């Protein structure tokens, strides 16, 4: 019984660790372009396209290196389309919930 309790506590501590805020530095882009060509969508020449696509309803995403994070509250990133930002938030799978953007 004590062994089961210890394993449960350790397991829960790993699960709760993912609920803590993390910091991500990346480029805000639109979902459509990011999933079609991540290199182009995270480049400096994509600013106007990202703004246009987000304005037309494509959700904002955060590109960190070669990873695309979907954002549950993507409207918090809309004003930063095409810019490099530092985001604090929580991650569940590949979906980021943004707490703050700098």
C-alpha cells in the first residue's frame, strides 16, 4: 500500500509540473502558413502575410525553432503577428495557453 501511495505521489508531481508556467521565445505566425512552410512562416519577410492571414481568421501560432505550438487563446498573439516574442504560458500536449507576451 505504501508503495502504491509513493508511486501515485510521484506520478501526480510529474503531471502537475506541466501545469506550471513556462517561457517560450519564438515567432508569431498564422496557422495556415506555419503548417504549409514553417521556414517561410517564421522568416522576416512573412510579417505582412501573417498579419493578413490572422486578420482573415487563421489562428495565431507560436513557432519555436522547428516546433509549431497551437495557442488556445490565440487572440492574445494577434497584435504580434510576424514578430519575435517571449511568451509565458502553460503547455498541454502541443497546445499553449498564453498568460503573457513580451
